[in-house]
C-alpha cells in the first residue's frame, strides 16, 4: 500500500488487484484454510455435503469429478453459491 498525504494525516490508498473471480474452488488441504473465505475444510464440508445438521440438503452447491469406477475424485465448490450463502448469513447482512 502507498501512503498518501491528504492534509491532516497519511491514509492508505485502496489497492486494485484485478483478481479474477473463480467459478469453482477446491477444498483446502487438511489443516489449511480456504484462501478465498478463510473457512476451514470441515466447515466447508458441512456446507457442501448432506449431513443431519443441514437436513441432508446442502446449502452450497458442489460437484465431485471422478473417473468411472474410481472411489475418489476432486470435490469442487460453486464459488458463487458459497459467497451467496456467506452474505445471506453474515451478521447484519441481507436476510
């Protein structure tokens, strides 16, 4: 950040990164947090997988990509769906 003098005190100017919004994000590795939301892997799993806590209806869209017959795959989270859920449930957010 670059400090800018405005007469009274130095303030930080906003930084525009030009970052591209992803369509899908992957679950973070165990022990890490999501670089986009700061949420843990387990908290994201509760939002994307059917569990008793969400009445077996995940509030955030996700997709599992795997080869035919494979037991494992790559879980992708719909970024737009996740952000909408976060904003809807934020303190003081739109209800």
